[in-house]
C-alpha cells in the first residue's frame, strides 16, 4: 500500500512539474489578465488640486491644531 502512495505522489509531482513548465499552455498568472486596467490608470499630470473652502472643510481635521471636543453626554451611575 505504501508503494502505491509513493508512486501516486511521484506522479502528482511529475504532473505539477509539467504544468509549471508550461507544457499545457501558459499559466493564468503568467501574463496580464486584465489589460483594460492599464488604460484606466490615473496620470499624475492630469490631476489638479484646489483648496477647500470653509463650507467644504467643516469635518476635515486640522494637522497641528487642537483635537475637537467629543460630543458625549454623561450622567452619574446610580448605585
């Protein structure tokens, strides 16, 4: 029984070796699977930045500024 298991494992290894060497064609991960994504990439020269106005920046954190106060209401716990 152990001979059959070893023979089966050797055959499985040989099969995987032939698959990885490209005997049955190229692997799916070998090339670009989704080439249309290359056309959708963002080009940095096409990006433009603009400053936020006060009406747009009400929920944006300020770097270096104080942390906003938490809107939490508390009551003493009754014993």
